[in-house]
C-alpha cells in the first residue's frame, strides 16, 4: 500500500502514519521518497495502536473513522447493535487466560454466528501470544489474530464478565473482569468496533453499568446507554 492508501486503511492522517514509520513504530519501507506498507503488518499495528491509545487519541480516531464512513455512505451505526443476548455471559467461571479464551470461543459459537469455534480459539491464543489485548480499567478486547471472512456469518461482539477477575496481561498486573470479544469479517468494521468499544470503556461509565447488570438484556442496554452518552 502507498502512504495515502495505508492511512485511509488504518484511519489515521497520512502525516501521522509517516512519522510513525520514520520512528519505527509501524513497519514500512521508503524507496525514492515513497512509503510502502504491508497490509497484514499494518492491520496488526492498527489494532495494537487502538488498544494503547489515550482517551483523547480515541476521540480523534473515532472522528476520523466516522468521517470515512460518511464519505463511503455507510450510514450511522451503533456498536450496541453488534451484541447478542445469547452471546453475553455475566458469570464467567474461568480463572486463567486459556480458560477465558476457550469460554469466549464457546460463547461466540452460542451466538449461532461463528462457523468454526476451534479455529477461533486458536486465533485468539495467537493474538494474545503476540500482544495482550487487556487494557487499563480491567477490560480486554480479544480478537482473532487473522481476520477470516469465512469464520463468522456476520460481525458481532460477545461479552463476558468475570466476578473475581482474571490475570490477563493487563497493565500493572491488574486483573481483568470485562471481556469484549470482537468478531468481524471486515477489517474496516473491525477497527471501528474496536475503537468504539475502547472509547466507551475510557470515556463513559460503561464498565460500572455492566457491573450492575443482572441479565444479558440489561448488559446490552448498558452499552446502548453509554453510547448515547457519547453523542454518536
């Protein structure tokens, strides 16, 4: 990809992406003054970059993504619409990372939208081995290392809450209680869902509202309420 194509692909300004590449933060090759980027490497960087972004950076990234969607006539969307009641678990029993990933893959299968639970589990393990998806605040955003358009019927989010918390690679060794499994068949939508969820976790009282939820329906309602609070 050229610099301009890559910048559009990961929803960041071209100049910012160029500076990231010059500093070695994202892998790119410069030849005769022109930058080139590998698609798969770029996609992986974009996911890591989102999860490590500050609330202010997430605000800007979401704005850029929404503008891109409007230019492509994608219309308005709500991340709450990606949740399914049969893919929400409020009493996650697993006590270790491997068990959490296995249970999340089972939860995805329960949605009826996942075609290959075992492949999903392996992809989740691969992603965590390369870089943990846990962030500050006690939440994590697991997702497949490689997006396979044939793994899911459509994009959706599975959510699980751990009453005790699990050591999942979070900053400062803190435990993780909220797990948002992002399942997508499209890179652009994957980044948009990931960015919106991360922003909700950092900019709203979503996690506190999820702690208070007693049913899957109440958990999804909490996502809707938090999203309305963003004014999106």
